C-alpha cells in the first residue's frame, strides 16, 4: 500500500484530510480513486490503514479502517549533529536524505568556527530559512520513501557550546560519538561503552575539522572520540559512515 503523511492525530474510524501536496501525489501521480486503500502515518509513530473516500478542493479525505500496532522502523533513536550547512552542490540535501534512509531520529545543523553561517536559500533572500525549509522537505520525502513511521526531524542549528551542554546533560546515559582523526574505531568504542546502542548521538565536524578548542570542549563534556578509517572523508560521507556503523 502507498503511504501518506498527515499532520493530524488519528485513530480507527477517523476521517483525515490529506494535504494538497499529498492529494496531488495520490490522485495525479498514483491515480488512486475513491475506494482504494492506502496507509496514513503521522511521522510520530502512528500508522493506520485507510480508504480513500472523496476528493474536493480542500484535499482528499480518507477514513482510517484499522491501526497498525507493531509499526516497522521505530527501534533506534540516533541523532546526528553535523556541520553541513555550508556544503554546496546538493551535498547537504544528500546528507539529509541518507540520514532519513538510515534511520536517524534527528539531524542537527552544527555551527562551528570553521563552518561559518548556513548559506543558500530561497528567492526572497531569507537564506537561512530557505535552506532549512528545503532540508525539511527533503527529510519528509525521504522518510516517506523509506516507509519510516518516525520521520527524520531537522532541528534548528546550534553552536558547539550548546551542543556541549546537551552532551554533558546525558553523558552517563546516552553515548556521544565524536568523529576524530586517529581515534579508535567507532565499532570498538561503541561496544566498550556499555551503554544502550539503540540510542545515541553522532558528531561530525566541518570541512577543515573542528578547532582544537572545540574538540577539547566536547570531549570534556563527555563525547568519545571515534575513528572512521584511515582515509580522509567528506563531511557527508563521514556522517553516513558513522550512522551506518552504529
């Protein structure tokens, strides 16, 4: 069955209206008609089987006929904090897409000394909102394509100081893996941590890497340095390699 994301909460017997974009996909691209069955998901773990009832100027209305109790893909909760905001040529979008496909829970754009401000943007000149908005759309599309029940969330950008506060707050309960040259292999560090590997945080630096001060601050907060092999990786490759390794 084809899956469609909805913003509203729903339960069995509920009537749900698809967004205009989802309606267009359902009726124009997939040519679904009233009576056809489909899946609806809220991106927060709720999945149901529904039937298309009607289509009007507002959108397609579906009726939820049954709920799926054991939804697929809800087992891990890894976050990725990566200084990818300045990547050009579609590389940032690619990173967002692959994080969604590999099951990351949240992707956090990280602002560092060497990454600079988030560039790119939309036509009205609001560059920051333009790029962040596009990342959200990429995450939505990739989550849908991957049949995720929990959609990838692209969080607002944060700096290293704020990240250190988050690392310190949960360092005894949640593993933070910091990609660093010359560090022990990521798999060895993860296994030796003794922490639950279904949840954690991966931190990837910018092109040019973190400054020594930034690395020391994150390690002092509780991050554990990990290596991703002997070769130098691009930002997006490092993020995906680390996520795939856990």
